[in-house]
């Protein structure tokens, strides 16, 4: 059985900072999955 939980806001900060920075200027039309690897299983 796979247990899931809701992510905390502090766990999403990295993705938000990346998307707000110049490092993501070529990222368009993508979904950034912040699911702690759940979809990789």
C-alpha cells in the first residue's frame, strides 16, 4: 500500500523559486510534478 500525504508549502519553495528565476527562462508549457517521486514508481 502506498501512503500519500499533502505536501507542505515549505516543500514546494524550491520549484517556485526555480520557476520565478532566470534559470527557467526556456521552460514553457511543462507540468512540474512536486510529488516526492510518487509518479516514478
